[in-house]
C-alpha cells in the first residue's frame, strides 16, 4: 500500500487472500493453520509462538520476491510450500552484497539469527540507500510509475 505521503506500507503478512490464479502456495490457508505458506516463517509453519522476528522473515520473503521476481520459497501446492519454508534455502540473489546480506539475515531459519525487529531492518536498509524513492528503485528494480 502507498500512503498519501507516498510512503510504502506492507500490511497483514500472511493473512491476505490472493485474487486470481497464482497457485495454491500463495493462497491463505483456512482452518488450523492461518497464513500464506510462501510468506510464513518457519516457526509459524511449525505452530510455535510468534514474535517480531516472524514478521522480519515474512518481510524478507517479500523483499526477495520484489528483487528477484520469484518467491523465495517455491512449491505449487501448500505442502510443498510449507516444506520449502522449513527445509530449503532460496536461490542466490543477483543484488549488491549489502542487500544480499540483509535479505539472507531476514530469511534465516532460526529466529535468533534474524534482525530483532523491523526497526533494525530499516536501519540496515537506510545504510545502503539515500531516499525512500531511491530505496524503492534499488529494491525492486522497477522505475515505471515512480514520481520524478
């Protein structure tokens, strides 16, 4: 979402329902497990207690996808997507080393190896970009539709 002030906001990690057909792995599960498999943290997949580091993982999955154009954890079915989150590492990103380190740290399987919260992630991202628009361009690689 973009605010009136042109700030980017990511909302409701793992709880949004996808409209259209992008495969079962991106659709919110209903019932005992709540979340979108491709963006769930390992601890969420395992039904463990969640905290801010789970959101950091989900953000890392979005960041990876924004930069690569592919989901960090693939799978065409819900079980395959959940297994990927638990057991697989995403393909290497072709990005500047600093962004690669930030993304890898966000996507660490063990919560204690991730940034503690999104404030730490923002500080790390701010260290490699100069403005919100430049940061968006750098992270997504998309220039179309951005204000001058």
